[in-house]
């Protein structure tokens, strides 16, 4: 069968699903502490505090954020949910920070994670949605029911945080799973069920280049717990396999797809090409650490014209070092030569009070290694910067996240690294010699998110220690500060500023520039005051994960109104990149984002002037991920020296149009298809809706000029990313 599409920007196609019948609950009652009697419906909770279920308890005035607290949710469940074929009722609680045990009318119906007193010890599951199926006999139909939830929080705000509680009919996905995995030149489809049921599975193979379907089939299948349905589909070239399953017992359906990673970025020329920022800021007297970002055939020789006094160049590595005493703008010309030719690039070294004139580009250890990070793993990633060529595209920060700290402080109160990091200063020296920069992590509280030593009452000592190691970047994570913050009962913006102002003071006293990254998840509208504490970036959301839901929520929903607050020196940070091999532990896997979603991810972060911090294991980086990260024209949008963050101009039928002004007078435009099906876009129509006239339009991913009067097919969750310019 052949799909029919409507052209967007004249009319946009939007496919939406219907949620099954149910009840949504937005508020519950809470008490701090732990008492088994609180699970019983007879307990009287009239004196308990009421709070919203879509925000963590620490953000709503709860004084003790770490430890146990109980929620009690009162809800009338209508007997209409008994109708139909569902033999169970679904309690969808969303994710809970960090563990939960759940009772319905006094009967325990679910548990996720393990608590400190459990035999296995504490194991948090903060980002796992709680979906519990319960026997309808436990429900008091058309009467008040009591949902009691015991929550343990190890650090941070804690509790329910993402969305209201929902009680209703189970979905098909609560009984049947659909997986499409990559085999050898195939897509392997597996349908598994924990009940006996049956329906229709449809498999379609799509052509990503030409559009349309290459082949497909539909089959009737019967499922039972003992016999999964399996089929393999040949998969070569730039294709996607799309699978859907509709069951006879359920109204909804399951959808899954697998896309062969396809590379849009053209190969870099053999002749030297400059790919880095056009400006670099450094304070007077601070060390200059800058690597000339030239791709091209190696070996390569480097030269710089116009170097100020005090700065020298390593001609073999292309690394600038030294310092400049006097403020001012120093225009430089970079020159790179190899056997294929010579390339010159204009550049400005700005010596003054402001650093971070473009968003940082680099790597952070958290999304791949989590608490299992080590100096060996960090060195492997740093080596990949150099050997794979990431440093040739402007990536320079190597940031160590949590779990580098020793178990306790030294007798004099100073902080040391643990046995996994035997030589932190040596690591910093090696990075600097290669034009890379060292990042570190801490918390203004007594403990970090991972339970390691924080910086409270030792801010000056820690800043001095980091400076002695050669640290160039500090990620300062709220976490353990909740213990200090809440007992004070002062939730003013000044209270949120206090710990960050204190550390900023000591960072500025150090004899080197340290990029200051606030990680407090957007609390108290940090974008309104982050620049006041001289932060160079501030997190605007919670942690990102490698799912479309997380990418959509953080990228498309949370950033729309923040563009006035970003600019040279101060950037909104929607969190790290979730492409390549990630896992938040020693168990790595490929990102769950489809290739199209990864193109959308990088395109949107470039438009947002976001921190471009890679989160994958670089030592296992494949060609797709490298070309995703190392498209010089895409990265140039992120590094544009005007520093104007994009804004959303149009939202229509599942398609969003974003744009940002560029320093050369052009505009970068992203046409994002957020629908579950491909849509064709009339480019001229989209630009007209944004009020943009263009003489030339350049496809940034494919690096070629394209006509405006053509229709371009945008995949599901994909993007057309262009630069427009008037002659």
C-alpha cells in the first residue's frame, strides 16, 4: 500500500493517538517521615500538606527532601472502567524520584527500586515510569479510594515530578511488547505477550532517499506467553523498517521502527579547512588554551599571524598557549598547510572580562560512564578527540562528572581525587598540551547526586585545588544543597542564588579562567539570574534521556521562551547530547533515538546556542555519530558569534518552524516534523509563514544549495535544517 501525504505549510499533517478512558489526579497529600499506618485507608490525613503531583516535593516547600515521605491520593474511580475487555486497572504514576512502594486501599500493588533497608540495599529508579496493573476487586467503584505511596529519596528534590497520576484501562503495551532490533543486514521483529491474544502485524520498508515504500506485508498472528512472533526483514541501504501491531482486544496499537543510520554530512576535503569558532575570550593574565580546529589530511603545519606578546604556537599540534596582560581585541590569521595546500582563516582573540563567547563544545562522562568513570576512561575519550578528529571541529572540553572524589577530605580540609584518578594534575597538563581543557564536577551541598563529597563550607579550598590541577570548567550540581536550603524556609530567588554567588567569588579569585556551569534544573527561573552570578551556562531542565519523549519535552517544550536570556558569555543549557553509545554506567548501548531523531537533536541544540557536550563513549564512536557531530556548517550555527538563540516562529499540525539570526545577516531555520508519519514540506511556504525572504537556501546537513519552490520530504521526528540569506 502507498501512503498519501498533504503538503505542510499550506496544510500540515498531524497524527495523534487517543488515550484510553481513565481518571487524572493532579494533587495529593504528603507527610515527611515513615509510618506503616499511613498505607491504610482508615488513616486520617486531613492535616497533611497538599501539593501538585507534576513537581517534586523539594520545589514545593517540603523542608526535608532526603529520606522517606508518603503521598496519599484520594480518588473516586468510576464503574465505567469495568466495561470492556480489560481484566485489570492501570495505575500510571509516572516516574518517581527515587524509589516507591504503592498501596491501593491498604493492599500493596507495586514497588520500583530498592530501599536502604532492603537486602540488596538502595537502588534508585528515578526515571522509570510506574505502571502498576491491579485487580479490579481492590477498587471501591464510584467511591473514594486511597492510593498510598511510600517514597525514598536519596538526594535532590524528590517525589512525583513529571505528570498527574492517571488511573484507567490498561494499554496494549501493558501486555504486549514489540521490539525491532538490528540483525546482520536485517531488522528482526519480535512480538511477545503475557496473555493470549491476537491481531494484525504490519511491516513496511521505507526508502529514506526517494520516499515511499519499497515493500511491505500484513499478517494475522496469534500470541500467547509461550510463543512470541518473530520475523526478519532484509535491510540494506538508507531504509527504515516500520512495524505496527493492532490487537483484537485493544483500541490502541503498538508501533516501532528501525532505521539504518545514514550519513548526510559530505566528507571533509583533504586540503585544510577551518571548523572552529571565529572568536575566543580570555581574561587578562589567564592561560590561553586554544587548539586550531583544522580538518584535512595529516600531517599539517600551523602558523598564526598577529600573535600578541605572551602567546606562543606549537606549530606541529596547532596549540596556542601563554597569556596576555592587556585587554583588547587581537585580530589573528590562522594558517594551516599540508601536502594538498594552504588555508587561511580570520580569528579574533578577545582579552577582557568575558569568557565563553560561544557555547562550549566538548565531552562529559556522565551519560556513558555514570559513577563508573575513571581516569583511564577519560583518557580514552580525550585520545578519541585527537585521533578521530573531534578536536579538528572545535570540541575541546573533557569534563569529568560525578564519582571522581575521594571518600573523605584531607586533614587540612582539602579535597583529593579517589584511586580511579591517580594523577589529576597530570591529566590536566596532558590535556592542555594538546589544546584541550579539563572539566570537574561538584555540589554546593555536603553530597553530590552520586553521594560523593560536596563543596559546602570548603568552597575556597576546592576552587584553589581545582585551579592547581588546571581545571577549566566547573559543573556545580544542586543535589545535596537541598538539605541546607529547605530548613531555612526561604524560597526566594535570593536563596537560590546564595550558594552559586559564593562559589563564583572564589572561582574569579583563581589565576585561570574556569567556565561556570550551574546545574540546578531550572529552579527559580535560573535564566533570569544566572548571568547575575556570572554563570556561563545554566541548566534549564531536568536530566535528558535518550528517548523521543525526553528530547521533545526538554528541547521543544521547555526552551521556547528562553531565547532572550542567552548571549555571548551566558548560555541556556538543555543538557547533554544523547547520541552514540550511552548507558549511564559500564553497560553501554546505542542511543534509543532514531537516526532522524538524532539529526533533530543536533539541529535543535545548534539553533538553541546550547552547550554541545557529547555524552557517549568516544572510543566506540561509529561513522554515523562522528558525521553527526562533525558537520562544520551545522556546528557554525551553534558557534555563531552573534549568539542569538533561536525562537519558535510557527507551530502548526505537528510541525514547528524555528529560526535564529546569524552574524553575517543570514538566518538558520529548522523545519521540524514532530508527527509519527513523514510529511512533505513546501520550503517556500514555510519561509513565508515565518516572514522570511531568501535569495539562497542552503541545506546545512547536506552542505548544498537547494531551491525554495521544491517539496522536501521530512521523516517522522526529523528535520530540514537550512541557512537562508539575501544577496
